[in-house]
């Protein structure tokens, strides 16, 4: 039996804001039958990306930083595949997305809650 990664889930403080970011800024398509009050799921290539709302009492204790501070200590980072990394970097920067230029030449982006993602070209190479 071979395991295959099916879905990635991000736990988020502000589900409407994060839904708008992943849908409107990154262009992921929501799965219509995959939404509830506390859950939104997006098509993301061969996988899906789920956003799960943190319970309100816990979220209230988490003060969001504006602009978001990149959570560099997170042990998990997702990579997003795009046809042209340079074009996507310019588009995201114009929309106000925080981009992190890395000394080794890569570029990461930061979502509104500080999650860090890598950009890769469609062949899987680092930006």
C-alpha cells in the first residue's frame, strides 16, 4: 500500500479573510460542497487545501499582527507551483502580499496569518 497526501489543513483565526486570500489573491477554486461555517476546502492540483476555523474562544486570545509576521519556526512549509515565478512574484507584490527573498535565490510568500509558502515553477524548481 502506498500512502498519498490527500489534503493539507491550515487552522486559521479569521476564516472569511483567509478564504478571500486563498480564493481571490492566490486564485484557488473553492469546492462548493466542501464548505461549512468553520471549514472551506480548495482545489489545489492533485491535493486539496482546507481552512479550518480555530474555535472562537481560542482565536480571541490570538492577536493578529498587521502586517503578518512570518512564522519562520513552523516545521511545515507548502510549495505552490506556478507557470512563471517572476510574473507571479510581481503580481503578488502588486496586491500587497509579503514576499521574502531568500539568500539562496528562492522567494517565499506570507499569507495574512503569517504562514510561509514557497513558490516553484511548474517543473518543481525553486523560484
